[in-house]
């Protein structure tokens, strides 16, 4: 999750098991998906990356394999044997060797019945999370809920409405910019954004989010700005400006 995902997700081989859980829950903390997330989330199929990054949705191993966050899936009971076989490097090309071993172990798991990666849910995600602004995304989800009541849609709306409005807006822009940038530029931009978050000149939501979720654990953050409408475009823009004219 979060930084732990950032350490592993940029690797060539990414193994998931039935015990794996992936999430980028930063918007609930008043932060934004960093560690290169604007690069790898923006490259998931359709607008699934926006959904994962904005809602903090948890994905299991099967979903990670389906969307491309994982390259291989296997039962956790086979990891010890896999490690032993990988230690028997028998080729001058370790990448080819590792790939051959991993392919021998990998399986194709079935998605759970209520997975967000089923086709009918992906259609809703693409229709709603492709919208230009956060306000439009939530409005689109609310229209979907009115036309066809669904617990997944209702839960998604709840997740978005409890997140920091500031975090949602800068996260959406970050992921959208990441679509057109390499991982290096994404990391530089995200570092710049983190600097502005820590300076607390625009919003103090990260401190408040840590208080509500990590320290007091009351899960009742007092966001400022309190609404998406109060988080203006000019405020969003400031998170993407160079820090002290240098970074």
C-alpha cells in the first residue's frame, strides 16, 4: 500500500498471490498517490487508474494481474519453492531465466463475483472517471446510481465524498498529466507536489488526515477547503508550481 506499492510496482517482475492487497489510499489522508503513481496508474486500462487512485480502492491479487499491476500470480504456498528455483541461476541472461521460471509457476486466477474489474463495472468506471473534473465525475456516478441502484456505485460515491477535496483535485490532475510523461518527470512533479503539501500554505489536510486516520483514529477529518467547489483551480495550480523557483 502507498509507499510499499511504489517500491515494488516499478520492477520488471511483480508477483501477486491470494494474500496480496494493493491500494493507494492517500486521498483519505489528505495527500495524493505519489511514488510514481501518476505514471503507473495512468497506464492502467481505460480510466481504471483514476478510480483506484481517487477512491483508494483495495485490489486483490487476481485484480492486480487482470489490470497489469502484477505480472504473475501464484499461490503463496509456492513462494518458497519459487525462491529456491530462482536461486539456481543457470543462464547468462538472468532476465530470461527468471521469466522462464516465473512462467512455469504462474496461474490465471478467477476474479471474485463483486470485483470492480468485471466488464460491466469497468464500463461504469470509464463513463464516469473519464470526466474532466472531480465535480463531473461524482455527478456522473450519482446519475448512474439513480438509473440503476448498485452497492458498488454507492460505495464509490461514499469513498470520494469522505476524501479530502484538495487531494482529489490534485490527484486527478496528477494522474492526467502522468499519461503524457515518463516516470522520471512524474517523480519530479510528485516531489514538487509533496513539497507544497508539507509547506501547508494551501491546505493543511495532510496533517489533519494523519490525525484522523493514524493518530486519533476518529475517522472524522475536518478538511479545509471543505468542498470541491471551494478548492479552486488557482489553488490546484499552486501545487504544480516550482518550489522556491528551483524544483
